[in-house]
């Protein structure tokens, strides 16, 4: 089978499609013929060589897929060869065949297309859990999202109206990405700069925001604290630059504002609470099947096109969500 392999830390010069043996499932696993796979920034961070991502090189990227069950391992119940599914594999999903834990493999409801479904197991499930679990979103909240023009930013904007609606304010690293954020549902999108706190405060009539979703390490934490309304939640869920992170704010600052500072990790949840993650995947699929949730995706024609798309993500040029067509 064909699979994307990252041979060493670096850029697309170290990413290549190779012919390798198809894997067979162990106990509790399924093998999936991959139809589409989602692209995610975590693969870019791994490729870049950020600490604590690749356990070894060569590394096989890809953490969300849609496809058809090809083989079922011992002890697996509720899944059969030929079932249409989505899955969140630990890695190696950018390949024609992938192994996934049955606990993180979810049947596709009728009517949900494999192409769009590939964005669910990591991207959309993370976005839902950021809002509902980590962020305790309630209808009417004002939400500030950094990197609003990207995959997660786009998905959050599509989910908020389905959770009762709220005011959406995004920030982007480049002014030209503001349009993508507005198109996905943000009322305001600001290029991050010295005056961003003022702009966010003005957009909220001086009140501030109820929830901040921040994947920028600690780089924007002062901004988050400056625009947090009393009682706000700030969810830290990434470190996009890969740089060193600063100390967290002093307790007195959190106490004075009745603020909650929390973290979220899809990988952590997959390892420690797969049922919670699988529930989120099911809930998102139901929202798609009901016709309420649409997430436009950009489809790449094959695995050979992935390294250039990773380049665009790494350089901050990409907008929206990318999936790649892998199989038939
Ligand atoms: N904790 C979790 O479980 C989890 C799960 C999924 C995603 N995430 C995080 O959520 C964020 C969005 O993920 P995604 O897959 O949807 O990717 P994405 O938003 O489509 O692309 C990543 C974005 O990060 C921003 N960025 C900021 N500093 C950067 C830098 N130094 N180099 C490159 N990009 C930089 C860029 O947007 P701007 O320049 O507009 O800010 C870029 O477009 C990522 O940071 C990712 O690590 C975390």
C-alpha cells in the first residue's frame, strides 16, 4: 500500500509517499481501507521536529480518517468488514490502510459523505469538546478564537450556532485570512497586533469575552486575560509556534477575575478517556447527518499533494480544512 512517510525532522523535502506492507489488526483493533484522511496541524508540528511529538523517525503522520472496515481484530464487537466508519488512529492515517482502536472507530450514519466525515474524528470532535467540555459554552456566550481562519477556527464557527448561538470574534496571524474567518461565521476577525485587545473590547461594548479558545501557547495569554469578562474560561490547546512557553499567570489574577484557565488535548483524551472522545465523534456525525452541520473542506487529489499542503499550513498560508482523497 501507499503511505506518507516523514523520514526526518524538517520540511517537505523529508516527506515522501512510499510503498509499504499493509498492516493487520491486533486485538481490539480494526484495519480500515482509507477513503479520505484529514490534515491537521499536529502533523506539521511533528514534521517540524517539535518536542514530544514523534517517538521515532521515520514517522508516519495522519490522525483522522474515513473509510471502510477491511479486517477486524480479536475481541472487536459492533464493527464488521465493509462498515463505513470514521476513526482517530494514533498515527499513520495518511495511508491506504490504517489501524485504529475499535474504541475510537465509529460507524458513519447514512447520508454522511466519506469526504466530509474525514474532518470529524480529530478536527470537529476537538472543536466540539473545546466548546462544550473544556469551555463550558452556553448559548449567548461571546467566544474569542485565535487562528480563526484555520481548520479548528472554521469548525468552531460552524458549531456555535448549533449549540444555541453566540457572538464569535476571531484573530488571525495575517490580515488576508480575516475573510476566511468571516465567511465561516465570525462577526469580527482581527489581525493580531498591538491594538487587538482594544479592538476586542470595543467589539464587545467594553464587556469582554466569556470564552477564549487559544492554540498559541502562551504568546497571546496577556491578550486573553486583558479581554476576559468576569467569570470567563480560557482554554489553552496548542503551541502553534513550537517556541518556549512562559509561566502561567499568578493565582491572584485568576482569583480576582473569577477566571478559569484550562487545557485540552485530543491525544490525552484518546489515551485516557476514549469513550468521551468517541461520544463527541458520534455527536458531531449526528449533527452532520441531521443536515445542521456543514463543514466545507478543500480536497487534495492524493497523498502526493499532502507535503505542499503541510508547507502552506506550516507557513501560516492555509485557510479552512484540508482532507486528502486516498482510496476509492
Ligand atoms: N489540543 C488538541 O487536542 C488540538 C487538536 C487539534 C488542533 N489543535 C491546535 O489547534 C490549532 C489549529 O489546528 P488546525 O489543525 O486547525 O490547523 P490550522 O489552524 O489550519 O493551522 C494552524 C494555524 O496556526 C497558526 N499559527 C500561529 N503561529 C504559527 C507559527 N509559528 N507557525 C505556523 N502556524 C502558526 C496559523 O494561523 P494564524 O497565523 O492565523 O494564527 C496557522 O494557520 C493548532 O495550533 C493545533 O495544534 C490542538
